[in-house]
């Protein structure tokens, strides 16, 4: 940080995953340690594995049924998580207040209509004039709002409509890189005095056969036998996807103090990079973005957003072993699955919650992760994207609320 940078704090967390909703609920479950069993769907998408959403009453954060009907699952998930973050930060549902909140979202593309895809292929197989069949099917079967709903900035739009967050808004695309950039941009703007309070985050819906097919065609998916992330050491190993919504309220320390808000943690740094995926170059970039904690290594918790893909896992673990050899590592994808755009926001949410509670998360994989000797005072959150992008954030404990 430069001398002119202001402190940035995290005052609200909205987190939804296969484990449930709310940061406190996630920490309670994760505190079970080695006895914790991830919630994984093994049959519906066999031979692949998916960390599915639990049952959610969307109306708790999206009251109007009409709003719910026009959103795809990823949009409902993001809007729901954003509502949890606003509520958690104690921000009243007052349009005058929320009109001053900026918003930065990391988003992917929209969902396909799988039923129409299947119908189209079935009709085209037996048609003499396939082009005519395709045109007729698309014109009669697709809902009129499908292409509008595929716009990435519709998540931000829905949050604005439902939660009245109407300050400045921007949306990043680009999978893991989008999540890194969204957090880095939000933190930098507040630190520089360009913003006072910002809602930042993402959502990813994993329960999509079309998406799983795309990932498998790219050779990304773990098949047949599930293993924790850090135990995926074979070239054929890969990703288990997870549905996750994660939003954070970031504020300048002065703004938080002025409204008597308590903070989970201080958001010290966020940075990212990208380049050619050559092992040595990727290692160098990741080492360069990795922040240097200001506390002893055994008081620094590393939350790794590793995908489980080789050789990226070896790159990340090699750099961490060199730079932070005494710091305990927790690969949270073992518990939540991998959520692409949402991976970094989810990791920062877990880090802030763990620091506020004053606990080192127990190992998610006792075979690969060692117990922590001390409660953490800082946390490093990492992400190396499946295709491109490397990023890291530094989160620091402060006196705040008790979870």
C-alpha cells in the first residue's frame, strides 16, 4: 500500500454453497475438521461430481415471484447472496442509503435451455431440411427473454432492481480472472478514495449438464473416483464443480466507523496477472502476485482456490512451499467445489470469517493438509485459474464482531 491508501474493511458477507447459507453456518460446519464430509452429487451427473445447492427459499431475499421467474439460477443465487451480504453488514433497505453503494460483479455467460437443445437435436436427426427445422424450433420453443437473460451484466441489474443498490456498477467477465479483478478493483477504488462502500462478488451455478459437457470436452473434469483437491496428483485428475454465491461489502474504515459498523477483517491487498501457461512463467507470475504477510508464517493461513488440475497444482504448491513453508494450507475446493468466477470471492469470505472468529480452519484433507499450530492473524487467499490468471489476496484480523 502507498502512504495515501486508506484502510479497507470487510463488513458484510453473503455466502451460499452446498454447505448451506451464511458465513457462520459455513464456519460451524468446517470446524468439524477431518470428520467433515463434502456434499457431493454422484449420480445425477455421473461419472462426474457436483457440489449442489441446498434447498433455498429464494423469497427470503427476492420477494417478488415475478423477479424470480425472469432470473436463471445463477442470477437468483447471486442476487440472494448479495442480499445476505447487505443484511449482514446492517445496511438498511433504504433507497437513499443504497443508492450510494457501488457494485462490482464477476459474471459468466447465461445458461442454455437444455430442453430446447435436446429437442433441436432430436428433430434435426430425422429432418430432410435441417436448417428449416432448426429455424422453426428456435423461433417457437425459445422463450423471448433467453438472450436478454444471457447478458452477463444482468446479475448486476437484478441486484439493483431487487436490492436498490444503484451506485456505480461494473461487470467483469473471464472466469477466475473476473473474480480476481472484481475484488482488486473494488479494494483499489476504496483505498484510493474513489468509493466509500462497495458490494462485490459473484455467483456460479454448477448444476448444468451443458456446462459439464463443455468442461469435459476440454479435459477438465474429475471422473469416476472423487478425491480431495490436494490429492489429485495424476494427469487425468481434474475439477469438481460447485454451485456457490459469494458477495462482500467492502468499506473504507472511516465509512464503517461513521455508521458504527463492525468489521470482519481488513482487506490489505489484492493482485492478479495472466500470461502463457508455461510452468516456469506461471510459477514466476504467481510468486510475484503472492503477498508477503507481515506476521509469522505459522500465524498465516493459506486458503488455496486450486482447481485440482495438473500441472497447475504442482506450480501452486511449489511456490507456496518456497514462499510460505510454515503456513498451513487449506484447499477449500475440497469442500465447496470449484466455482470459477466465484472462487476468489468465496475464499476471501471464508478467510474473513475465520479471522473474525479467531480460528484456523481444520484440515479438509488430513492426508495432505497439516493442522495449524496457532490461530491466524492474517490469511492469504490464492487462485490459479484453470485456463489463465493467477491472483492472491491478503486479509488481516482486526478487533470486530464475534461469530
